[in-house]
């Protein structure tokens, strides 16, 4: 039975389900940053996913990266599965810009998360929900 | 026409081709760290790959992550496409351990690369070549 890690629960807001994953929004105004979390018990490394789930999750990551880049007007997308601190498998999809707080460094461990305004939060959740609703696991 | 970015050329050694990619070994004794570089002109974000190439590259990443974890005796694999500094698409596959130089932080921007011994270098290249030769782009 899948249970979300308490740290991921604390750091992010649930937006929607798609492709067997939760899509969540990291609570940090500095970056439009999604987490994609396969609801699969005991998955730690990305390669722990069986080939079918792996392909599906990878395609969801691609879909979210394309859509988030457009929605956020980002100049670069960062996609990563790290998990050294929180071991439960989670994939970061982060919209980056040369003016953001960590550029050109990766976002992890830089400074302190900043609170979002209610309007910003609602907008980000709506973008994430739209990405979930437009995802279809097809090769195209 | 694909041309490798000079910084990637400088930081890593060519090991083999597989799945339309170069597999390269980062020149840093501190981590067993592979780069997977699709030989596709003008690819910057991971999602710039068309769906067919994306699936193939993703499967190569999975194959390398599984094999490198085993070969290196790693406790965690870090997989990432970042590219804020070097824009040409390159995917990091890094074998991590709690005793390594950056743990639990990501490896980027931490300290200075350390030279590998010739023996270590040859072994890492042999592991990478073996991963290339055992890759088959199939679902199973």
C-alpha cells in the first residue's frame, strides 16, 4: 500500500493524479516546481519502476516538462530523481530562469522556501491539474 | 550535424555509443558518474527529444542506472537533466553512497574533481562499454 512520505507531504500540495502518479506543487514561490510521485510502494530509484511503469512515468514527466515550460515561461527545465534525503521515489520538474534565486545552480539546498500568495498557489495548482487532465500515455 | 559541447568533451571520456547516445565517464574519482548524451543537434531540454527518441533514451538511462548501481555497489542513484550551465542535453547518472564527498547533497558544484588512477579509469570505461553492449531497446 502506497503511503506518501511525510516530508513530501509537508513540502508540497496535491494537485492531481495522472499516469499512476501524484502531481504535486512544491510550496516555494521562488520556482514553479512540480513533484511527480509514482504511487508505488517501496520505489526508491527511478529504475525500481518496472519497464511498463517506467515508460508511463517518463512520458508523464515529458508531458509536464513541456506544459510547465510553456505555462511558466521558463527558459530551461530541470528534471531529476535524486532522493538522497527523502528516499521515496519522486521526480522533480522545475521551471528555471536566469533571474531565479538559484540560477545557474540546481535548486536543491539553496536558501529558504518563500510563501506563495493564494492567487499564485491557485494558479500553479490549476496548471498542474490541467497537465494531469491532458496526459495520455501514448507514443504519438 | 551533432557536435559535442566543448565543456562536456573536457569533463568526460567517451566510452561507447548506444541507443543513439554517447555514454561518457565523468573525470572525477569521487563519484562513478556517467553522462548520457543523445547525438541530436539542438536538443536542450529532455523533452526536446521526439517521443520515439525520448522513450529510447529513457530506457538507456534505466539500463545504465541499474547496471551502474550494481557495478559501483551504490546505495542510491541520482538521475538528472539540468543543463543550466552547459545547455546541450546531457543526462547525469551518478552512483551515490553515504560516504561520498557530497552526500546527501547533489554532486553539482561541490568541491573539485579528483583525478582517477589509470586502473580506475579503465575499469569505469569498461563498465560503461559493457552497459552499452548489453542495451537493447525493448520494453521488457
